[in-house]
């Protein structure tokens, strides 16, 4: 089942026609302990197929060590991707990711004790990675 509806594909294709040059999408994935890697790859393949200006390179985080080092990949942040997927689905949702070490004032402000930490409307928080249904339930509960 495709991620993008037909009308969305057409809109995206129109936007991609405005690209002035080639765009390379690079995806790092792994088979174990990566709940959304398969879906991410499928979505990227679907997007890349919408324009001949896009190419997709997929690397295995565990096996392609040279590429991991070249692109300085140190983790595959499933929780961040999930939050960004929610934001892409709705204009009412925004998502941002920060490195805790680089923003100690945010660590203090939100009492970060573990990562990932998701803050919802400044009044609720999720600490740790959750499967999508549990994550959605937490977000919806925070809205009540």
C-alpha cells in the first residue's frame, strides 16, 4: 500500500519540477531494533520515484561502516522520525529534535533524565521510545 495518495504525488511532482539540480537522499537502516526502518525506506523509495532528479542510496547501519563514518551517523533515531512523521501528517503538529549536550538549558527546562524525551504542548512528556500506537495514545491523552 503506498504512503502517498495520488493527488499528493501530483503536487509533490510539481514541486520537484522546480528543483534546479539533482538531489541525493541517503538512508541508513538496520534490520534489528529499528521499528520504522522498513517504512522509512519504502516512503523514501516512493518519493524518489516521483522525479528523475532524485536518487536514493540505502546503507545498512551495521554493515556499511565506511558510509556510516563518512556521513557521521551515530544512531538511527526512531523516536525522532516518529515525531516528524506525526508533524508531516498534520499542520497542527510541529516537531523538532535537539542534541541534549548542545542545549543544556533545554535539558534543565524540561528535566531531561533520558532520551529521547518528547514534550507535548509544554504540559506532558514521553521519555523513551514507544511503538507508534502507544506514542499516539500518549499524545492524544496529553491533548485532553
